[in-house]
C-alpha cells in the first residue's frame, strides 16, 4: 500500500484499530498508524494533510 491507496488503508486501519475514534484522531497519530500497517510501503515523508484527510474520510465511510 501507498499513501494514495486510501480505501485499502482505511480497511486495514479498521481491522487494526476497530475501537479507534476516527472522527477526533489527530493527523500525527493517523500518520503513525498508517506507517505501522503491515504491507504499507509508502514513504513516511510522502503524506500531506489532504491525503490524511482522504484516509480519515474513507475510514469513516467504512464504519457506516
């Protein structure tokens, strides 16, 4: 997975952190959680606020 694989990341985050409070999660924590996912091969410095927000929104959609 890379930063642009927002849906795959969201699914993996939901599996790894099913009790995580997605709506109030800080981007710094989200970044750390994404980088720690098994199979994540993106450059840790390659994220930005827009990508993190897209991941957060995809994760919220997964919960609905």
